[in-house]
């Protein structure tokens, strides 16, 4: 399951809430300028509180920041042991 999620989460068998969270995180990552209030509805429909949504946004943003930092500096994310 982990390999499927890492390869393409849309192919994995996931809870509806997990899929909504990942859909939101992917949109925030790929097209942040297109985010709008309507993007929160699927999360709220799945029971995510405002605090949980904030956490999703913060974690997504942090990983995007770290990835861009590593890419910009040419850092190998998984150096050989």
C-alpha cells in the first residue's frame, strides 16, 4: 500500500477523508494560485476541523518549502549510506 500511495495515491484504496486530504494537498502544491474557499468544502464534509485544515496546509507548505530548498541547492534527498 505504501508503494502505491508513493507512486500514485489515486490508485490506492484509501478512506474518503484521506483521499480528500491528499487531493487538497496536491492542488495546493501544483496550483496554489487556483486555491479558493470551495477547496475547503470536501475537507469539511469529511469532518476536518479548521485546526486540522490548518495543519494540512502547514505540513504541505513545509514539505514544499523543503523540497524547493533541496532542489535549488542541488541537495540529494537520499544520500548513499
